[in-house]
C-alpha cells in the first residue's frame, strides 16, 4: 500500500484522510461453501420455500363426528359408505320387464326407472320412479322364462328404493339409459 503524502494531493479533493481498505477476515465458512455451490443453494432455498408453503397452507375442515365414525368402519365390498342417514344409498334388486334391455346395462350406468301399468286398458300414465339410478350389478339370467324380465341391482337412496319396491310389486318396470 502506498500512502500519498499530503503535499501531492490535489487541492479539490475531500478533507477525509486516506486510509487503507478494510478487509474482513474469517467470515462464515458454511456460507462461503454454499455460495460456491450455487445449484445446491438454489435447491435448499426451493425446499425451504416449499416447506414454508405447506406449513402455512389452509387445512380442510374436519369432518363431522358421524362421518368420522362411518369412515373408520371398513367398507363392505362394492357398497359405498352412507354420507348421511337420510340420503344413505342402498342396493335395490328390481325385476325389469324387458330382459333384452337389461342385457344393454353395465355396472356404473345411470338409468331412469319407469313404472307403467301392465294392463292394456290404458290405466295410469307411465311415471319415473327413480331418476339417475346407478346400476350396481346385472346378475346372470336365471332358468325362468324370458317373459318374466330380468333382475337388475340398483344403488339408490333409501327413499327411492322404497318407491322402486312398491312400483315393482304392482307395475311393470322399464329403464331408459342416460
């Protein structure tokens, strides 16, 4: 380092005396090593940001106690757990009048079940008994005559199952594919 004597300094320079540059020694060795490995530093920064985002993310509300109990019970195979008592889904086996139509159905299909009076005198108008009923199962046809129809198992709410059973006891049922 060379020191400039005061007599050789220009006249318009500032009155601050000249001093040697300040050098910081030591420092934090881990920080220096991290700065040398920039890819690692970027990866560590991204990981810490992701962890902070996960920690501050809003949580889903806890399910009501009734749903927790239903979720804790093991599910019966092929049957969904009820969401609430009044809209619980049940399986309802119903005989459909046209066996050929039943052969078109597959599990998972959504159908409308229509009830019509079986007499040819033109009694009551056909009515939809179950709208959007999910086909749960289509059993193999039995040994009975094809004129008696074919069995289909639907997954429907409990109140709809009661309407289906009542209509099947007194009327002929048909399905329309959705």
